[in-house]
C-alpha cells in the first residue's frame, strides 16, 4: 500500500495528465449537465438552494455546469493541472489541505465519483467529509463495481481490477456496509452497464452462493437496474449509490442499548430523511413514466 505522501505526489503531478482527464471530462459535459439536474431533483430543492462539493473532481466540468445551473458548487482536487485549469476557468477548486475552509454541516450535496477506490483510507476520509454535510444532505458515490464473489481463484477479467491505481475493490455488499457504518441512509443503488454475454456467464459462475443474504439490505432500495445488473447479482461494471446523511451523531456515538446523546433529535432527523427519500423516489417514478 502506498503512503499518503506517495499518493498525494502521484495525484498532484501525474494522474490527470497520464489519464487524459481534461479531454474525458469535456467529452462528458453533456452528461454532467444532465447529472446536475438529477442531483437537484434527488435533493428535492431548486439548484439555486444547493451547496455542492465534488470531492476528487478532476477537471471540474461538473462543478462548472452546477454553477451555471445556480448551485453554490466547489471542486476539490490536488492535481496541479486541475488547479491551474480551474483558476483559468474561474471555477472554485480547493486542495485537500484547504478542506477546513468548508464549514461543518454546510453542504447539501457531497459527490464522490470514482474516488473511494483511490484512497488509502476511504472510511476515515468519508467520515471526515460527512462532518461537512447537513443532516438530510445528499451523498452520491459512484465507482467500479465488483460483484460479491466467493473466495477462490478464477479466470474472470474485470476492467478496473488495476493496482496500485485502485487500492480498494468494493462490492455492493462492502460499499453499503461502509455507508451504513457512516450513518448514511441509501435510497437508490444501481450497477451499469450490463456485461457482455460471454463475461456474464463467467461472473455468474463466480458469485458467492450467499450473495442474496449479503446484499439483503438492498432488496428494498430503489433501482433502475434489471436482470443481472439489479438485485441480488449486481454484475454491472460501475455502481451508483444515492444516500442521505441520517443524523448529526457521528458513527460510534451510540451505546449498545441504543441510547445516545440527542436521541430525540436523531429520531426527528431520521423521520425527515425518510420523508426526503420518499419524495426523491416519487420524483424518479414520475420521471420514469
């Protein structure tokens, strides 16, 4: 495992340039413009009322589109190339050392797109970032998806099984376990796109026979995925998790008896989050009709 310093140097100096990130981000501008609309709809407020942080943004085309839509949006990326380009485009872009400039419980939306798999300690990073998110705030996580395999050696080629560029390989079970530990309430989980037929058969043969139980909590989570990309197989190449910060209590504050400081407030917060999630589901249902 690389040290935090080695990782910081790599992403500051090499990653964005070596991976053609500027061209890739510009080519997907149409998608980011639409994605900003989806975020606003999921959050349940007009764009002008939303404060968004795109953590690990790369060249912040999405943040640029979010600002154009009226959001108070800021990017965060340590790449020197990204910092220069953002300054030229007059897009606010912080480095990791500037994260304290974001006030606690000030964000409506936290976006982590293909970020967690690159971090030395994704759990600690996510825990720190969630302090910046309001109760009921929206958290969007996307990343390479690795189905719930049984432990064995098998010839299955997965596109993003690259190391050390990727340090962690999350399955639907491990990702939602992480979000649960962080006090997030997931209301939508998808994988996409469908694998080609030759690979689908390989993936299905490698799945853990206990897969359904391991992802059981996702049975009641909304999805647009069907067949092998949906519950319980989740064979798609990438995953998307939409969740809300459930309470202001940090993970670990609760006692074994279920009693913790601010319990009444936490119950109210959970109720409000459930209402917000219901509104988001209804909005998606109406959009899908």
